[in-house]
C-alpha cells in the first residue's frame, strides 16, 4: 500500500564533487510533514564513508517541515564510486507527542523493522565533478572558458537547489496560511454560536420581563375594578 505522509525536496539532488578537500559545500533537503501527526524520519545511506546526513534521525511536528544537511565526506573518488551512493528516507507516523530527538531515535530503532504503516522515499542523486582549470599561460582562453563553464555549472546547481527550497518554503507558508484560516473560521463560527445564544437569552429575558409587566397591569386593573365595585356598594346604597 502506498503511503504519502511526507515529501522530500529537491529530488533529485544535484551534488558537485570538488577537487579541493577544503571545499565541502553542504547541500540541504527539506522533508515536509503532510499530516497532522508527528513523523519520525531516518535517512539510510549505503555509503556512510562518502555521504553524511545531519540529522540522520529526528522527528517533524504536525504540518511542519525540517531541513536536513547532506555532506560529501570524500572528494577524491571516481564518479562511478559516487554513483553507487543511495539515500532512502524512512517516514514513520506516530500518534503521540514526541518531545525530544533522543526519543525519536529510540522509537525509530524500535519501529523501523515492524509491520506498520510507513513510507520510503528514495532520493535520486546527480553527481558531477568540479571542472579542473588549466593554469598554463599559453592556454589563457581555454582557462577562461573552463572558469566560465565551472561558474555556470555551480550557479545552475545552486539555483536549482535554492529554487526547490524556496518552492518548499512557499508551500509551507501557504499551508500554514490555510491552517490559520481554518482556525480563524472555527473561532468566528464559535463566536457566532455564542452571540446567537446570548441573543436568545436576551430575547427570553425580555419576553419574561414583558410578561411580568403585563401581569402587574392586569392585576392593577382587576384590583381597581374590584375596588370601584366595593366603593359603590358602600357609599351608593
């Protein structure tokens, strides 16, 4: 059975393998909770010595999202070795409140192999090598071309990742707006019910007060009439 508790963006994820061991640019993915439950998630990576996820295991609040950092640990491998890397995100819904990452880690270890509703999201990874720049003075034009290509490629990858993150953030904002709108509508509806009940109470009290006033007037008329009859009997015999 297909479950759709969460979604991951960007997917596919583009990563540039740098020749400079000091240049380890982190990449981010966003996991969005599509439910009103707590979600426990864990990222399983088959090449742990090559890629690292932070946090690898944690939880997401209902209708919220979380950012996970993906880092390339080794920069001196062949492209084929990098392409062996696989990342799968295991999503497990939880019906109770989760109060800490440590609690989420313990629950993930207990629940990950059980026959329960869960979702597996495979992240496609696109690896590209950073271009090697020829610094020979006789190849200045070629070097400039290579620099331009390198910059264009980096800009494109950064643009793709940033755009995906912005789209995820936009969807998060729209979803939060929708949730808050529903809350406001519920509050307005509750307020309307309270106002309607208050009107009914006021109307009921008003009718009761009128009934009392009419009763007093009728009583007065009856007493006045009886008094007039008694007066005529006593003084007009």
